[in-house]
C-alpha cells in the first residue's frame, strides 16, 4: 500500500484495546421505508435569484439550488456591537462554520422617540447586511416588532407601550408597525435573495402564543402582510415554535431551540436534567425557553410537525446573565447538545447568541435592558449582553467555540446527506430526561447509509459508563454491527459515527470516529478528516478489513477515486481537533491548526492572539510562499508551520483602592417572578471602588487592548468619568472589556465599583464559583486581579 506517512495502522487480529467481558448490544431498526418529502404546502417568497440560484423548503428540509441544505445559523446583534468591528466579526463567524447570520431589529434602538428613525453608526442595518454578504454569509432579519432578546419591553419603544395595546391587531399599533416594517424594508431594499442579495428570510414577532380576537393566527398573518407590503419578499418566513406558539399554518415555518439550563428560572438550586441533552422522537419542542406569555393549549407547531422541516434558531451556545440565576456552562454542556439535536432531526442548526454584545444606552442614560423596574420578568445587566457566547462582545474566542467548529464543518460537507435522513428510534430509550441509566442514542438513515448519534453527557450530572457496548442497526440491505468488539463509552462522551459512508468511491462500512471535513489536497489526493472519540479506539471498517488508526497529523491512504486519485484518512486527536479551522485560502480549502483565532480577509490568512504569546499556525496543504514581517516558516511532515515571535511588552495597569465597601442592603424578592430582584440604584452607594489608571501608551501597535477583571461580589461596573462602560453580574467567569471602542485618553483613569454579594442573597451561582463565606462574614466585595491584554494580529499573504 502506498503511504504518505504511516499512521501506526494495525489490522485487527484480536481484541481492540482492553474491551469488556460482558456485551451490551443496543439495537435499532432503520429498515422501514421513510415517508417522502412533500412540497407545495408552504407559501414561500420568491425563490430564484438573478443568478439563477434557488432556495426552497419542503416538509423535511431546506433546498439550495435543488439540493438538500443543512446550514448553521448564528445570532449577532449589530446594534449591540461597534460598527467598526462588524467586518472582522462576521468573517470570524464565517471561519467558524457559520452559514447564516441572524439579527434582531430592536425597534427601540431605532425609534426611541416618536418621529425620526436612527439607522446610523451601530444601528446601520444596511451596512451590516452588506458586510455579511462580503463575508460570504446569508442573512435572516428578525423583524419583531416584539423581539424579547432581554431588551426593555421586548424592544417595543416606551411611547408605544404607554399609549396603546401591543402584540395584537389594534389599528393604532399596526399603523406604527407598518412604518417600522417600511423602514426595515427600505434598509434592505436590493439586498434580498431575489435581488442577488444575502437576505434569505425574515422572522415575524417572537415567542408568540397569545390567543383571542385580533391575536393568534390573525396577528401573525397581519404582520406577514405588512412585511410583504414593505417589499420584504424572501424565500423563508419564520416564527418561533416553542411554548405553544400560534400562527397561520402554511404561511410561516416554526423554528425551535433549547438551552442546557434556565437562567430565567426562579430556583436557587441545580435543576433536574434538561431535555436538551435527551433525544426527542415525538416532539420538536424542547421544554421552556423563557417566553414571557403562557400558553394554555398545544401550538400550531405540534400539529404542523409533518408539514414543515425541523428548523432551529435558538440553541444556546451560552446563557444570558440574569440577576437571580447566574449559570456558568461548560463547553461540553453546550457541545453535547449538537449530536442530540441533530440526532433528533434538526435540519437547520441555529444559535442564540453566537456573538456577544453590549446594550446601547438610551436618551438621557435610560437603560434599554430587560428589568423588573420596567415590568420585565428578569433583571439583566444594563449594558453587558455577553451571553457566554463562543465569540465574546469584542470578538474574543471562548473555549466552547473549539468544541462547536468540528460539528459545523461536518454539516458543511455531510449535511446534504444528513438532511434527507429520517430519525430512527432505538428499541430502548430513556423514560424521561432524568433517566441517566438508559443509553441515549439515535440513528438518522436514508437507505443503507446513516449516522449514529450518541450522548453520555448531562450538565451537572455524572453519567454511568456504558460498558461493553455494540450497536446493531438494521438497514434495508442488511444489518450493520459496530464496532467489531465491545467498547466502554465513558461519562461525558458524545459523538457522531458514520454507517455506510461513501468516501469518494471508497466504501466505509462504519467508523468509531466522527467525520469532520473533506479536503482536495491537489497532488496528494482527497483527504477525509475524522476526529477520534476520546477513550474509544478509532476503528475503520473498509473493504479490505477493519483497521484501527492512531491520531496524529499524518495521512493514511485507503484507496482511490474512480479517476485514480489517492483517497486518504487524517485522524485528529481531541486536542488537535480543538485547534482546527477549515478555511478557503489561496484558491483552495485548507486545514489551519492554531491556538489563536484564524480567518481569511483580503485574501490573507489572519491570526489574532491575546497577550505576549507567539502567533502560530500549521497549514495543510501548504501555502505557496507565505510572507509577513518576522514570519518563520518550516515543514513538519505534511504540515507547514508558521510562527511570529511573542511580544513581552504588554501595557501595565495601575490599581489603587478608592472606597471600601459598606454594608449592602438585603436582596429583596418581588417582580413578576416573585424571586430575587436587582438592587435599586441607590444600593450602589455601598460598593467598593478601585481606580484603574491606564498607561501613557496603550499598546499603539495592538488591534485592541482588553481590560480583564477578576472580582468576587454581586455586580461590577466600570466607569470612565460618569459614563458607565460596562457592567457584570459575578458568576465566576473572567470579565473582559475591549477598550479601543471607547476612544479613551492615554493615562486616563477608570473606576471599578463592586457591589458586595451578601451571604444570604437568594441568587443561584454554580457551586464551583459561589464564594465561601467565613464564619461571621456577611458579604464579599474583592478585586482578585486586573490586567491589560494586548490583542495582536498578523496577516500572512500567500
């Protein structure tokens, strides 16, 4: 066999690994014929672009140019981010495997007072959409008029709420909505799919389950009519489908979501296991998503199940901060949802939020956040909308992103195959989400091909090792049993394994590794990249026999295409996988491994890192003549390694105490939730305060400088003079603020105030981060550390 490099391959002559004596055979029948997709029921908008491209939907999946399409969508609120950052952040989203960017249009961000609309600066929707198109993204505009999004009155301006009934067909209200929609229509005119633009869809309203005269289906129908009148003729019209939503069937498509915890809950304890970590075979609705109106009957989404595809819009890659419940999720809490949701049939994976942000401040300093003071169900920070998102408010790469990207790349290359596959239920399934003993798995199959989805991770609950497991999947052409010998599936494992997958003419009967992407490496042939499943031998059942592969960065040839080109496998270890980006660069798709952020702009490979560390990347296939000042280039097997030396000259911050903490007032309960409410503004008189003096030179060569704060207390606030720059509810997460956007002066003094957290405060903080109060200690307000981190960027021209 012709090898590029040996991967430590071994033919299986005996048992794989240690194995176990007892075998647990998990069975599933996927042999029955699936229902064919139905078209013609949905009343979609213009599907054809001037270039001849089409976008459509049937009862099971989306279609692009007549082919099944399973895209990934990520939420990024333009009005919660500096316009100067949009271009880079949208390209970072694209590099992360996002296909569609979604964004709310918050009405009160644009028309805070009656009369003139504001579409300037970070409210410039048109510019945002154009930049998304330049980044290679499609766009879904979430029109409202009620958005929620943890905004004041759900985004409806105060003057509307004060004067008239909302969220209904009240004539005065609809008159103002008509003007809002007309303004939005003007902003995106010429940028719709039918014009050759990126806007493929709009969402009407949000979390709407209100019934009665002039409401329910009638109201959604009226909003769609107004959108069409405003010129918003798009292929896709959606509404949120959870919490008993109501809408006119056939006129819109419901979208779904789920979160691994409930920050809007009132409990100060850990919650029972969430539905988002359990496969669903009978419903698409994943529990409560925090809607602020209560449903009293099943919604249209339930009766429409066989008429519309299963689309997602709000699967949380993080969680919002809410005063009474400050959940801090782990990367695995989030990533374990993906095999579950995909294995439950999701055919559009949408995140809320994929990129964090900050609320604008209203006229006269009015907060535009949701709060109990303005009648909201939740208290949220006045400014921060961090959401623990994969990309932070200033574009910081969070650890969860490394866990999510491989699934996005998988969907890009294998989503067309997965989209047409039907969900199949195992013989044994958990009785409830709280059943932690029964294995959690499913198969999606079409004919004799399929993918096996498994999850053994549940947030805050240890799962038993599933010992001695083999899967028996009955298909129309016969039964596939995998792996060849039993394996133990450890607590925390989750994965997608292929069954009868064609690899450019090479038949893969099964693998105990997850497909990630496919690369055309030119003279080196076609390379299929797989990810090893931690703790389980990577077994590949090919025509010649079963092989086990060792994860490293070398290639193993497994056959040839029909034209004779080599077909190889590349198996990545988990730590290699977490550094992987798949980028189109210099006319070719390439693998880029880096601990830093990697993306493409202006035809160049961009690397961005925080702090003094070197900027490094490894590329396959190699770039032709990469160049940048100070760049070192060397070959390491099939990888081309690029490195720019580190920079030890980091800006220094001077910290000095200004005011000690006083006794904080007792945290009260109340509001619509009858739970802990955020202290009134006067309570901040008891806050501890520190001066944070910036250096005379704030790293002039850096792209940005992050202020990183590590404090313990209740609420933190950072001021420049009397202007509040950002705020934060303590939850154990490091707080970072990009300073460039504020145009601060060299040597300027900032102030940090920390409201003490009382020992008796009825708020939830994860046990790992809740302060331990010493005997007799009634409160805490501490600054454990503060520093400045320069953000370096390197552009490498091929």
